[in-house]
């Protein structure tokens, strides 16, 4: 009886681990929130001023997660600069078809304020 209980417990643990791992590779890529940015800049409500890549990290060397259209609302949690002093904002998309996605956007294509109610 102990062996069947252990077997059942192991099977249950395997199912729970699979569920906790989430969906398979077809799921959207999630960008982990950075532990810290290299600036003390306050969070800010912004919008894109041109079509711009939402990236997995600061800099064009990081992969593009998607392209955000001009006037997409973006809430920047923090700011950071690359070694070439290019400013980037990390945050969450707040409008359009990419609503809820997180990543980095170059500061050259961001302006303050909401564009969508």
C-alpha cells in the first residue's frame, strides 16, 4: 500500500509541475522585470512617437519581441542607459493589440502622457 501511495504522490507531483510550468513553446515570450535599472528616474506614463521595437533588453542587440505602433501607450517602470548613453525605458504596453506585454523601448521614440483614453 505504501508503494502505491508513493506512486500516486509522484504522479500527482508530476502533473502539478507540468501545470506550474505553464503553456508550451507556443506561448508568448515573457520578459522578466529587471532587478534594477541604472537610473533613479521615476516611473512615467508615456506613448510612442513612431513605430518602435519592444525588446527583450536594453539595446538593439537584444531580440525584438514585437513592434509597437505610433501612439501606443507605455508605462515605464524604470529607465536605463546603454554604454553608448542611449536611454531605454522598461515597462508595460497599455494600449493596442500588444496590451500587457513587457519589455524595453528606446527613449528616442517616447513622449510623456497618454494617447488613448
